């Protein structure tokens, strides 16, 4: 017999990384694009650089999607979901949620600072800004790793 409550908790946990990714990516892109509009008003030639930096926080949404699909399509069909497993998947979902949310929001702020310096540096800051943003991206990637490792420990 299937424990519907436990399965519901697990499915909620599966959705959380995607929710964190969507909210974080939206906020991160908001931060970066808010600054980009001002920069482009002064120097439209920085469009390509500003667009590239503004798009970086979007990746965490894909990381959240990967986690959700893995839980729903790979883990749950094979698992015997009782209350303990349901709560564990919910907890892992919260880990994925936090990793994607804070990674994307922080990355957006870093990208916004990089965009703000495009005019002063005539675009030369781009590589350094991307490298700084990649450090924060790592936490979104580690979110996937932590969730998959946690699921592997569940069975």
C-alpha cells in the first residue's frame, strides 16, 4: 500500500529545487538587468557583454529542473516511500531549493557589479566578472551533487 502523505511530501521535495531555481534566477536576472539598462543608456555598444552577464543567473533554473526530474523519474519509481523516505526527500529538496535560490541571487548581484563597470573599463572587466560569477555558480552545481548523493544514501 502506498503512503499517499509520504509520497506527497517526496513530490513536494522534488519540486523545491526547481522553485528555488526559478525564484533565484528571476531575482538574479532582475538585479543584473536593472543595472544593464542604465549602462546601455550610456553605452549601447556594451549590449553583448551586458546580455551575457545578465543571462548567467538563469542556469540555476535548469539545475533545479534536473534535480526535480531525477527525483520524480529515477528515484521515486524505484523507492519504497514511507514517511521516513518522504521526509528525507523533502529535506533534500530544501537543500536543493536553498542552493539554487541563493546561488542565482548572489550570482545576479555579482553580475550586476560587473555590468556596472563595463563602461569604465570599456568592456575589459567581462572576463573577470564572469570568473567571479562562476565561483557562485559552483554552489548551484554542488546543490545537484548534494541532492543526488543524499538520494543515493536513501537507497
